[in-house]
């Protein structure tokens, strides 16, 4: 009987093991070629294993087990035929009609009971006094479930925790803040959104403006586009930006390549495709590597202000926050404007405060006056 072994696929030189988190099929199921079979969690990515051929599958490893790259986790019998459809059950014969029952005999009239004496009638007319009973105690509500549950951290969550702690211990991290008036961008989006969608098939979001603003600011303040490697400073002359995406498995940062060469539509399409792959667990390790700067947007969850943590080995990260209408002074008058707080965290070993503040001011200027993005000023 020919059996095709299902093995844990290789996903990069730095990944040697993972957790088989979930089976998408059950023992004995008939699977199709390229059908997703299982979900594998590693310390960097979550990916799916697929069937290389059709047949009946036999599982060798239970969900939740730790596996290594190349390990056999199932086998597919490629000659097993699909289970034939069960024939419809034959109809049972209808039960024979029951013979008619004989007519019931008419009941004989019975004599009425004798009337009680008048004394008894009088006593029966007087109702007895009601007896008051104490209220029954209410039972205590039963517990509605377990008070605690315990589960092991996934490899991805363990890796995220290690990197965040390492970033705070190894870098001299500092955060500076500013705020941006979002009126101009919101006006542009309202004016051109319909035409933009018709032409490009994707919505014009805020992130593409910030990506272009960051590219322009990195060009003017290149210290934030560098990183420390041992006792050396590595200066980057390209603009591959990471855009943080929240998934059920944790925070992933897919990298958008050559953002300086992409149009606004190209940036929106690339971000949308990367976010979809990340949330579906189909992102590859290569999609997460090589970024020079990261943008994270806590505003989508309602965050008003935060201090983002650097994504090593990068030297800085920009945090975006919720847009809220606030009173601000404009031309000597107090007006209501949609405002967003901006935060840039940076490695003070490499980036001085003047450079970080200048960078953030450049981003603010580009957002409040988007024509700067077109004129590259």
C-alpha cells in the first residue's frame, strides 16, 4: 500500500523546531492535493502544512506536540478511494391499519349522592385560616466555570517576549512626542477616495501617508536609518519599512520593500497583502526580515498615547495613535481639530535627541501639509 509521508517543512536556517498547534483534518479523513493539513507555530512565524497528494490520511502526532523540521507527522494512503456515499435507507413498510374498535358502551347513570346535613354545609362554607410558611432559602449560585486555566506560551509569544525584554536591556531607549493635525489628510481622503478606489482597487488609508512621510524624514535625518552592529555603525541607504500587524498569535512586522519607489496605491496594496498573509498564518520568514524602521499603529485599538519599543536591530520606531477632536490654537483662535499624538522611540546610543526631535517634526510637517510629500521638501 503506497504511503506518502507528511513531514514538517523547512522554513529557514534559523528555525529548527516548532509546535504542531492544530490539525485541520481528522484521522481517516480523505484529503485533496494542496489542502491545508496542520498549523505549525515557531518562534518567528506561524505557517500551514499542506497535502502533496490526495488520499486517506493517518495522523502520527497529536496536536500540541513539539516537532522538528523534517519530522513525519502523518501519512497519506494515495490509493485509498473516497468512502462511497451511503445508499438511502429503504423505506419501512407502512403499518397495517388497525381494525376498528367496537363502540364504547354507554355509561349507566349513577344515583346522585345524598345531600349532607345542614350542619355540615355550614361548616364547609367557612374557609380555614391560611397558614403562613417561612420563605424558602435561596440556593447559592453555582460556579459558572473554571476559575483559572493554564496553557503553555506559544513559541512565537516566547520569542516576542524575549525580543522585547532584550530591546529594553540592550538599547538606551528614549521616546519623544509630538502631535499632528490630521485635517489635511482627512480632507484629501474624503475628496479623492472614490476615484482612488476605482483606479487602484484599494482604499486610500492613513498608513501610506505616514510611510511616505517617514521615508522623507529618514532621508533628511539618516541617523535613524542606521543600526549598531558590535562596535560598528551600519548606515542603510534603502527604505524597507516594517508595518506592525496584530494577529491572534501575536504581533508580526511584515516588511514593505523599497517604499521610496512605491506609489501611494502600491504602498496600500503591499500593506494589505502583507497583513492578510500575517493574519492567515501564511507569511514567510523572508517577509519579516530586513526592515530598517518600523511603524506601529495602536490608534486602531483606541490608544491615545504610548511609548513603542524598538524592533532590534533597528534604531527607532514610530508609534501612531487614535485621532481625537481636541481644541487647539490656530492663528490666535481656539478651534476644534482632529489631532493625533505621535511618538518616536529611539536608541540613544546612536541617535541624539536633536535628531529624533527633528525627524518627528519632519513627519508632522509632511502629514499636516501633504504637498510636501509630492514636492519632496
